[in-house]
């Protein structure tokens, strides 16, 4: 997301985006509504990785900042989603991560916009996949449907760091 931690006068040459695809126990996807995007569109929670930050850690950080959920991502469901440069955003690539399961009822009930993010986000909700197209920009809708398709088909790739499963390496 376009955050206060990114200097608009000196944006990065290339942005590494990290998003999280989460489903509640009813199979609805978690979406947030940024205040800085026109049209009141919704999107997956997430944002840009900081310098020297692995994108999977950025996904977890952004998820916590935007939803209050402290969860560990375990897999990749969309990789290399290229986004061309536009007015206030550098060209970049997005990766969509998953936690490898649906949220528990308690986790789903806990999801809420934390106070520090209320200027940046106006809403957070679980949305049926059938309603994603009307709430999201077309590119975001396509990204969400691809993520859902990958999850449903079990096409989840491991998160790697230097060629090893990141979580195995982080635990060592």
C-alpha cells in the first residue's frame, strides 16, 4: 500500500508487493478498503516490502498492521504479478501468500482495522467470491480469483529463502 513510510518524492525504483489471501470458515475472502484509492474499491490486505525485508515478512507485517491478525504465511498462491508504473507508484511485482488453511472462527472474529490504520483503511470485510468482481478493481478481482483457484487446487508453492523453505531456515 502507499504508506507514510514511502517517500513520494523518492519512490523506490521497483516495488515488491506482498499480499495475503485469507478465507474465513465460510470460504469468504478477507478484503480491505483503502482510503487513498478512488472509487471505494477493495483489495487484499498487504503492501510493499521495506529494503532488506523478505516479502513474506512484509506480508505478515502488513497483515498485522491492516487487520490485527498475527499469522505466519506458509505458501505462495500467486507469484510475479507484474504491475506497471503509474502516477504515484513504481513498477513492481506482487506476490500473494496464504497461511495454508482457512481462518478459525476466533481468528475471523478478531479481524479488525487497528487504530493506527484507520486513516489508511475505511473498511475490512469478508466477501463471498461471487461478490469480489463488483467490489474490486478488475485487476484485483482477477488476482483474487487466481489465488482462490490455486488454493482450491492445492497449487501452493513453498516460501523460500536462499533456496530453502523459509520457515525451516528461520527456525534453525
